[in-house]
C-alpha cells in the first residue's frame, strides 16, 4: 500500500523559509517522479514543483528561484525547500506520485505579512 506523509509546515513571516518533507512507503520510490502541489482556500490545487526519477526538475513560474525540490532515494524522501516566502504562498502543500491517485494528507503553510 502506497503511503505519502508530508511534514514541516507551519507559520512563518514573509521572507522566511521552510523545508517540507514527504516520506514515501510501499512503492519503488527511485523509479517514480515526485510532485508537490498546493491548494489555497477557494482556489484549485496547483502544481508547485516536480522532480523526475532522473533528477530533472520543473517549477511553477510563481516559485522559480525561491523553491527547490529534491529527493533522497535511499531514504524514500522528497523535500521542498522554500525561501523568500510570500503571503500568497499560504496553502496546504501535498506530495504525490504524478499520474497516480496517491496523495499525502497535506501540510499547512501560512505566511504572515
């Protein structure tokens, strides 16, 4: 059974940083792409960043230069390093296996102005 568990969210002031973690189990992690999405109140869920099994990365324009996605295949972990946070980054952040129905429960990130 595939399980994804996010952690690391919290309340931070604008300009601050957070590192989100996604712990995966029940799958061959190293061969899968991993994506981070976010959903703000009243808005659709949107793709934030993706890392392929070959370490290629893609980012939403809104986070380029501020967020960095990474993965540690040995630990079956993915990370989302978020710097220069803005109030508009406030959302619940989820990790997922692209194309699958596997999602974590999400972790809340709140950025105060």
